[in-house]
């Protein structure tokens, strides 16, 4: 029987990647006097991934990568207000309202009487805590974990810390790489809810997913019914 | 009787602020074609503090503030390689070796047979975890907590999570604001070990410290003897 349902946050409970898409488009526009939009988009992707080893995930990392893209986009000099405009994008994103996905509130309300709900989110501690407290749904979660990476070892640490056996645990998320594969690897259950905006870096190679057992739902609104069916099957 | 000793990390166990001082000097040098060093230093301080609300603590925040300082330092255009040079400072700092302060290793070795040691560090999750794992002393700590802020409420959460009564807990650190005042506020014991490089933002107003009870040591090497004396006094 499942007793704890853990949720990823960004693009599982609330919108996130769409903000990054908008920021990317805005960067391309800001740098259009220097480079084609395609060049900017490609270069930013490349710099972001290569900077993960230095900066980790999150909006500050993304902003430093936008600045690095700008420095590479120009030959010679860059307008100071171009730099300021990029910093403004970051501050606007950090102050943006948290927009819950459809079904989020209802699904949490339906599940919380029967399960202990947990939030497991990857990224920048300060930024994620800010979003959690502004989301208006933080009270639904009995446990909240912000982690730097979502690896099998880190999930095992979380389970150990909260004295949870993996058989009692189910993880829900939009990233096969971060929310599904590591949980299945440690013998747990996972429910994949794809989001059209998932960051390309979160999409694993096809061969890493082949044969991996997990269930897929279209949206979070289907989770309560899925849980009911699962409990009947496990009974 | 004290059972758990918690340590701050940056500038308590290892050097940190000195890296920021060097970076600040380097920024002043990089921006010297545009502004006086004093202007750069003052402006950076100002921008850093005003950016805390957006970015929180840590090296990525500091780097974004250096970039913002650069954008304000110039009128009109800035050399792209000036921006690149600032980003290089950040990457060098993030890759820098962790330099333990004198006495750190010895004090931890002397204390760890008799106490459960905990690390409580504020800042960027990814960055702090990287430093902890590179420090070579992570195995000394039974518990490690990276937090976004060090407030009385957050210390209470940590104590609750680990089922620690405040009477059994002692906190050691170099920041009156983050390591000493909040612990005394929740009825706990704290040992202050000043560090000449402590960031000005960590220094509280004089009136906030008046009448507050804590002990002060010159360096971490004195802590084992201090603990022995404290245990005799509490006995």
C-alpha cells in the first residue's frame, strides 16, 4: 500500500519552463542587433549545459548563462543597457507569481486526506523556497525537500531520513530523468505526467527508458482515480 | 549536558570571505578604466545588499551583483571581454580548493568522539554541497543542513527535525547575526569565534548584541578545552 505521494514542483504542480521560454525569446530579441535568434537559442542551450557543472540548476545559473551568451554574441563592445535588460529579465522572473497548473489544487485536496504528501524539488534553495511559500499550496505538504540533484542516492537519503520504505512511496513528476528513472532504479513506483514545456536536458536517451516500468497520466486531475485503482490492484 | 555541537562552515571551518575580497579587488581592477576603485567597492556593496531579496546568498548572487556593478560603472558601452573576465572570476571561485582554517581538523577530531557534530551552513545549496564534499572533513559530521537563511524559526525547525532539545545543543560560528543571536533567542548556547574577514552584512547593530549572552573564543583550537570547562560547570 502506498502511504506517501511525492511530487515534483516545477512543471508538475506549477508552470516554470514557459517562463524560461519567454526569457529565451526576449534574450534573442535583445541580442538581435548582434546575432540571429537561432544562433542565440543554440548558444544559450550550449552554455547552459556546460555551466551546470559550475552553477547547478535554477534561475541565477540561467541568468549567468544569458550574460555569457550576450558576451559571446557581440564582437568588441556591448551596450551597458543590454546587460541591464538581461538582469531585469531575471528579477522579473524571480518576482513572478507562481501559476499553478490546472488540476493541481483539486488533486492535492483529494489526495491529502488519504496520503502524506511530499514535495521534492531540484534547484536553487532560496528560489525554490520562495516559490513554495508563494504557491499557496505549501500547507498541503507534510514534508518538503529541496535538493541539488535528483539521483537514486539522493532519493534513498530522503527515504531514509523520513523512515519511509520504498514500497510505501510513489513519485509523480514531469521529468523522466529526474522524477521517474531514479525512483524505478531504487525499486519504487513513479507516475509520469508529461508537460509540453519540459526542458530538453530533462529528457533522457531513448535507451535509458526502454523496459523501465512506470505509469503515465495526461494530467494531475487523473491521479486520485489512478491511486484508487492502484490500491485495489495492490490489495 | 551538551550532546550536539553545530558549526557554521564559511569562515568558521574554512576560508571564504577572503575569496570575495580578492574578487572585489579584481573587479575594481577590471573596471578601473571606467571608475575609481572606491566607487566600485561602494557600489558593489550597495547592489549586493539590495539584491539579497531577489537572489539570496552565495557566489552566483555575488556574480550577478558584480555584473550589475559593471553595467552601472560604464556610460554607454562595455567591452565584452570585461564581462567575460567577471564571469571567469566566478568560475575560478567555484572551482577553488576549500582551504581549512588553522585548528579546524584537530578540533573536529578531538570533539567527535564525545559529541555528535552538525554542520549548519547558509547559502546556495549546490555551491555549499560542493564545498562540503571537497573539504575533506564531511565525514566528521553526523548531520548536515544547508539553509537559505539562519533565523530562530529555521534553527527551531532543524532541532525539531533531528529531535534535539535546545539544552543539548551548542552552535559555533563567526557571524553574530547568523550563528549567535538566533540561537540565544531560542534559549540555546552559542560560541562566537570572530574572523577578521566577516562580511559587513553579517555584523549586527550594536544594540542587537547588548546584553546577549554568549561566549567568545579566539580560534577553534580552544573549543575542546572550552567544552570540557563547560561540562564541568554544568555538572
